[in-house]
C-alpha cells in the first residue's frame, strides 16, 4: 500500500462488489509469514463460486472504474487460481490473493 487514504477509498468502494459476484474473503490484511521468497506486506484471499464469477468480477465495469484508484493506492498483483472440485475458485497468490506491496 502506497497511500492509506486512497486505499481506504478503494476498499470502501470495492469491498461490496465481491458480494455481487458471490465472492467472500477468507483472509484479509492479517499477518503474512515467510514460506519461501519475499512475503507481501499485505495480502488478501477471496473465494468465488466459480472461475466465471471471479472473471466477471475482474471484468465488470464497476471494478474497472476502481482500477485507477487501486493503482494509485498500492502496488497491486492479483491471480485467479481454479480451486479443487467443489471448493470454488480462489484469488492469490485468487484462492484469492491480492498482494499489495
């Protein structure tokens, strides 16, 4: 995160979008411990019911409007990773990880 005030605006606007696409957080902003490589300073993990719902969230006009704010507020990386059968789709590092540095 590079600007805490802008990042809060991004969270306030972006957080409610997850529910619209059946997304939910399973970890957000907690302690990150080194497993291998350099750990992110902040991360979140979100889960969606399907790869299609995760992609629809990412591609939605409402989310795309937030990208300039997101990019001003953080150094952002995100991944969509298909989960195991019957476990949904995750965002990570998407079991949902957004990695903010």
